[in-house]
């Protein structure tokens, strides 16, 4: 943006939009600012260099592994660790403000830790599982995040604890609830808060938002082994928490694509409501209404309490009426869960009405904010609802066809109206 502005300065001066003195002040202002694009490239290439060096060393060692003795093998395990720690110490003492140095050194040390654990286990024939390896690796990686203030180490850590939870709860039999995942996640949140308060417009902060939302979404199903139906409501609470977090001022004022919490919460809520709009789900809930296991139920109550507390907090900072309507979906889901114990048909009808209302309000928000992406998202919600009813209703094909024609016309009219509105505003 700054480069384009500097290029346009002569044209702006010639058109008398600004005078020459103002143009000189703008040039002087941008000349004193650091080149962020160059800084990002240095970080990217520094991290890639650290990864490639580490992978190259691993390949060379692997090719000649059988010919080495135990002492040499242990040397290969400990030497990268020593080098990594020495480089990190050098960075902390001599280059503490260089992001490129910190990220590169921390990445190399994190990978050296993984290689060291693997080699020592192989040399001494220490038996263990992949989840155990990931547990130890992430426990040793955690201090690197805070000592080096490394965002990339933090991203690797979040991926690692997610893999650990999935390995223990999904990929490994017998399945178990990865309780340590939540402890690991809580230990990473202070660093995310540091980015939230200090670097809320950095790409690393955006990546953390997306990755945290994706991580919790991936592993929350660990509580659904006993009663899958209740897990849907657990996810509804989680997506409401995402929606509310995404509406905090720091996140809401950034670009929409960078707001991973808001997008994940909105898409997740819409997808779950589409799933809840089918009759079979509510019939299963009604049939198992007296078989809810305590563990899953406790997780649901905890998530519900967090969502309510966050709703009150965000509502006090802004206004409850200004919040996105989908932020209240978890309350509606709770009411529908209570109603389903008496009748499975009423919740299904109410979900369809609720989903249609969400689509309409999303279209209204898109028109109010003059954003085609949000407007079309609302139209897609209504279209998806019509497609779902295409398969489980007894409407004639003519009626179904007319509905699709109406939705298609709605897409065209809404987009055409929005484009005309933009042209009139810019004229």
C-alpha cells in the first residue's frame, strides 16, 4: 500500500489533491519506516533455512545409521541440541529484537529436541507410543516459546498437541480422553494473549487465531465416544465461544479473513444447524433422553458456562443488540434440547425457522456493511437449507424447481443491487 501511494504522489500533486510540501512529508514519513515486507522475507527464509539444514542432517545420518556405534549415535542426538541451545543463547544475548534470528533459532531447537528424543529411544530400545513421544516433545517445546518469544515454535506446539490429542482419542485403540491436551492448550494461551495485546496486526497472530480454532474443533469430539448426539451441542457452545471471541474489538477491527474465530464460529454454527434440521437426529435424542453419560454432560455444562460468561463480557463491552445473531445460537440449542425430551418434531421445525432467520439477518448485515461476501454467505445459508429440505420433504418437483429458481434470482438481484449501490456511492 505504501509503495503504491508513493508512486501516486506525483499524480496527486499534479491534480492539486495535495501540495508539494505535503507530498514531501509523506515521502519522509514512509522513508523512516522499516520495510516490513523485507523483514517478513528474512523471517521466512531464515526459518526455511533452519528446517532444510535440520532435514539435511537427518537424511545424512539416516543413510549411514547402521554403520555408527552407540556413542556416535548419541553424539548425533545431543550435538544438534547443544548447537541449538548455543545459537538460542547467542540470539538472546546479541540479537534479542531480531524476529528472524529468534524464529530460526527456536525452530531449529524444536526440531533438534524431536530428533534427540527419537535417537535416544532407538539407541536404548525404549518402547513407547506416538502419543507418548508427542507428549514429551511438546512438554520440552513449551519453554522455548516463552524464552525465545517464538511464534513459529508456538504454532508447531499447537499442531503437536492437536496431533497428540487426535492420536490418543481418535487414532489409537482403545480410545482415551486426552485430558493433558487442555493443560497444554492453557499453557499456550498466555503467549496468544501476548500477541493479542502487542502484535494484533501481525500474520503470526492471524495464524494463531485460525490454528487455535481449528485445534479445538478437531479434538472436541473426544467427549463424544459415549453419546455422539450430545457432542453436537458441545460443539454449538464451542462455536458460540469462537463467535464471541471474534467480536472483541481487537479481532473485529482486523480484516475479516484474518478473524479465524469469527469465521470458524459462523461456519460451524451454520453447519450444525443444517445438521439439526433433519428429523432423525431429534428422534435419536428423544429415544436416548435418559441415557446421557455424566462425563459428556459435564463437558457440556462447562462449555455452556464459558459461553454465557463470554456473552456477558462481550455484551458489557459493546451491546447485546449489536452482536452477531449467531452468537445466541447456543442458547437456542439449549432450549431445543430441553424441548426435544417432550417432542422430537417441534425442535426440527424451530431449527428450520432459526436457520432461515440467520440467513436473512446475514443478508441484512452484508447489505448494511456493503460487503458482497457476507451478503452471498447469507444467501448460501438459505440455499443450503432449501437443498436439505429437497431430500426429506414431499414437495413436488415443480415446487422444488421454483424454489431453486427463486434462490438463483435472489443471488442475481442482491449482487446486482449491491454493485449498483457501490457505483452510486463512488459517483
